[in-house]
């Protein structure tokens, strides 16, 4: 508790926002150390003025902050700090990560998260697309991140849950003031399979200005953001623009040219967002990044994908076991399998013809997404 109190104490200093909080923790290692630092040491941190250094050194523990920390412990939620190993790795990389998160459920630091967001009042087409894409992503081992809102967000969570996959909901209110109330049951299921997360105090309401703040967490903790349906001016477009600013991928699902609910997604596509027709389009874009980070081999071994492969030769099975949801270059497959290029190309062709493999641009191959894997 004492360590957590330090986070609340530093957070309560007027003038110490998320940017400065991150710099202070990076410089001193913990809020307690920052609070105990000398004036000269504090002034070495970019953005710290003499007046702010004095405020940090003299800041008492506010009674409200201490009460909030105790309430969080009593409520059964977990407080995950910026230095906690369970803090989302990608979120830690943005310029203004929340110093601490209130969490119900479990965050997994090395998961592969993808945000799926969209209109609160979508079309049936949009709902179906969000459910299908999210279900397919979850089945491939991705964590689906969304905002628990009505419409596309709820469909994204439902899609991930339908395959037994992981999903994370990021709230624009406190965990004890869940919004929208219609999704209380869904929030419980999300927490059981993943996590419900907020940076706001437990009792915080769904104030309008909270949601743009919340959106930077959705995009910040994700490898990429998929916008399914959005009118011009939609909050989902804010999330997409935040993703781009955070150097994350932006994806958009096309819709009818006659529907105003597709105008936002079509604008994103014109601006360079990746057009998405299926989860495979997302995998093709994110796969090389994950492969470079070592995530594909560590988290999604092909042998663990539950492949049902009747009627394959021993060599075809051997190659299939080396394929996963992320694209792998044919040269890398050849090195792993010690197969001559001609033999490997012939085996891959047979796997494509039989519906087990898909060739992507640049001689990359992945598992097919056609129901041949177990749910």
C-alpha cells in the first residue's frame, strides 16, 4: 500500500501531468524517489520549473488520494503502475501513458492487441463485420481491445468472446461507475476472459471529456486500430488519428457509398489506412512487425494452432507445422526446414491448393483462414 500511495501522491501534484510523470519515473525509478529528490535533481528533468520542483518536494498526501487507494484495494480491482511488469508494453511507449491503471481481470504484457472500434449506432453490416473480424482475430491469438460502448465496440467484445479469445475493455468512466449500464453483464464476461481497464477514479462518471482521453489508451495499447463504421466527426476517427500519431497501424472496413456511417472509414482509406475485408488483411500488415519482435514464434507456434490436416503427406504436415497466423518468408521457411527451394515451393503450392496455406505478397505464407483450424 505504501508504494501505491506514492503514485497517488505524485499524481496529485498540480502541474505534474502524464508526460512529466513519465519523465520523473524514468529519471528516478519510482514516485517515492522523485518526491524525495533534491531541488537540483528535479530541475535536471525536462519540463520541471523551480516552482514545480518546490511543489513536488512539499506535496503532502491528499486525504482524497489516500481514500481512493484504499477504496481500490477494497473493491477487488488491481492497481497496475507504469513500472509494473503487467503494464501494457505498447501503452508504456506513448508520450503520456497513464501512471496507473485500475484493472478488473488480467492484463498480459506480451499479448498481441488490436483495437476494433466504430459507431455507437451502426448498421447490421457494421455489427456483423465487427463480430466476424474480432472473432477471427481472437481465434488467431490476438487480444481484441475496444471501449465497451454500444454498437461496434460491444460487437467487437462479443466476437472475441464467441471464440473463447481474450478481449480488453477500456472505459471512459471509473470501474465502479460502469458505462453504459446496459453492458454490465458484458463487462463481467470481458473481465473473466481478459480485463476491464480505466485510468479514472473508481467513482468517476462518464464525462464527455473522458472519452477522447480514454481513446488514446485504446490506440496506445494496440498494435493497430480497426475502424469498422464511423460518420465524419466520430470519436472512432479520433482513435484512428491517435493511433497514427503513436506510430501504430490504422485499418478501415469499407462500407456502402450511400451510407453516411461509412464516410469516416472511406476518408481514412483515402488518407492511407489499410483497407480491411477480413482479419487476414490485418495479419498481413502486422505480421512482419510481430515477427521482428519475436512474437510470432513465442506466442503463436503453428503446432499449437490445432490444425486438422487429413490427407496430407508427411512432408506437407511438416511444412504446415511451421506456418502460423503471421506471414513467414519462403526463404525463412527453407532455412528452418532445411528443404531445397524447389521442393518447398512445390509443397507450399499443394498446401495452397488444399486450402491450408495462403501466399501473400513478397513470397510470404500464412495459415489459411477457412475453418480448417479448430475453434
